[in-house]
């Protein structure tokens, strides 16, 4: 597993906890992030940026995913799946990470932490999101 894959995995764990315990102390997650990533500053910074970005844009990301996942509300999705997709959607929309990398990372996280069908579900929705974004960006 690459170092950045490990960082995404830790961010997913924190997002999962945020989802289930929205009123928890955010400082606890910051310390968890540092401990899990061995206090390796560049990795902690990368993961911290992802975490902060998803948290800051959570409403927009959730709306976008619900609009993309026709007939599926986020509430009906598995907690793991929706947080993998929030993380990936943030990376697709707000970072320079190549879309292929984002999709592969999201599918792998869904495979590791989700149900048997999670990787296919996540892939389908993110693929549609990516296509929709490309269509919007065309002149």
C-alpha cells in the first residue's frame, strides 16, 4: 500500500466516525491522524488537507453524490460507501490528483471496508460523476 493510500485510509476512518458521531471533538481526530501516520509531516499534511476539504464541502459533496446516484439517497447508502465517495468526490473536484488514481483508490477502499458490492457501487457512481463533470466542463 502506498503512503498516500494509507493516508486516505486513515481519512476514511475519521470521516466514518464523523458521520456516526457528528458532535465529537475534532482535536481527537487530528491526534488520531498524526498517530496513525507516524507523525510523518508531509503525509499528515496531505491527509489533513483531504479531511478538512471533505468536512468543509460536505454539504455540496453530499448533494452532488445524491444527484448523481439516481434513486439513492445518501441515508440509504452504507456509511462506508458514502464516505469513500465523499472523499473521492472531493479529490476529483478540488485537487490535482489524476481522476484514474482517485477512482482506483476509492474502489480499493470500498473493497477493503465495504460490502461485497461496494466497490462496484462506488465505481458506478463515481464514474458517472466524473462523466457529468467532464460534460459540464466542455464548451
